[in-house]
C-alpha cells in the first residue's frame, strides 16, 4: 500500500531591502482528477543590493496545492420541467396558402 504524501505548504518569498518581488501574473488551474490546484506565478525579481548595479530577473514558479477534505465538487441534479407552452419552433417557414384551403366547390 502506498504511503500518503505529506503536503508541505509553499512559502512565497517576501520583498526585503535587497530584493524586491513584483507579481506579474498568477494562474490557478483546478485539476479535479487529481484533486489539486496547480498554481503558476510570473514574478519580476529586482535585486537592489548594489545601487549602481540593479538588475531584473523574470521568474516562473509552479506548485500544487491539494484540495482539503471540505472541498467537494457538488453536482446538483434537478428535474427538467417541460411544458408544451414553453416549447417554440424557431425559424419555421410560414404555411403556404394552398395548404390552408381544404375544399373548393365550383
């Protein structure tokens, strides 16, 4: 039997006096098959240690966050109410005049 994997929370770094992090984008993709969310982050890391030589680096992070036990995908099944009055035929051609006449007496 495989052992359960222990989830260790990811600690995103914070800006300091030497390094500044600017978030450019974040995407959260749910994966119901694996019961986890994949988080992708685009960051701009700006190094401020030497004021004469500051530089920027673009970084990409990706990590998974498992769903908690409380989170369940709820599927609600509701009966469909069908009434003949609500059904409408769209784009139906009008009935020709010769079909409306049933009998002609001469």
